[in-house]
């Protein structure tokens, strides 16, 4: 059985995998017990609202994907197993290729995440997304 840090790390990577696959409902499901802070003070809470956020802001191409590749790295996780809470921070770069443009980086930044256990399973609590150059502390 994976330890808590590995389960949380897998959640971080599952987000990237699902969005790159165009699985916006799957991305939203990761936040069924959580929220995204898309910008300072802009909070989107629960799976339905998160799904609408991504449907309104993610262009899907004929193949059903955004033709992106999210690369998440430098994941640092701190777990309080007794309390059932955790925090993580990571860096990301998103690459994209379209019919008009070659594969290239289109955005980079950091995630600051918190997690909590719900019915024994680790879930996102809050994901804060920062674009490179934004103040994130």
C-alpha cells in the first residue's frame, strides 16, 4: 500500500494526466471535496463548478484534447497523517502543439496545494495556481 506522500503525489500527477487527455470531468472530480483558487480571491469550489471553469477556459481540438503536455516537477509534500492533512508545492510548465504551432512552452508557474482525507482517501482541499512572475507568498 502506498504511503500518504505517494498517494498525494499521484493526485498531483493525475491532474496533469487528465487535463492533457481532455478529461475535464475527471479533472473536476479531483475537486469534488475541494476548490481551486484560479487567481487571488477567485475561488471555484466543488466538482460541478470546477468542470464549468475548465469547459469555459480550455480549448479542446478535434482529437478531444487541448494538445497540451503538463510537466509537473519539484513536488515537495508535507504530511500530517494524524490530522489527515497535507500540503504540497510544485513547479509546472505546459507545452502545447497545434496545427499552426510547433510544440512549445505556453505557460509556467507553481502550484500550492493542500489536501485532506475524506473517508480514508486523500483529496485535494485547495489548489492555488501561480503563473511565473506572480508573487506567490
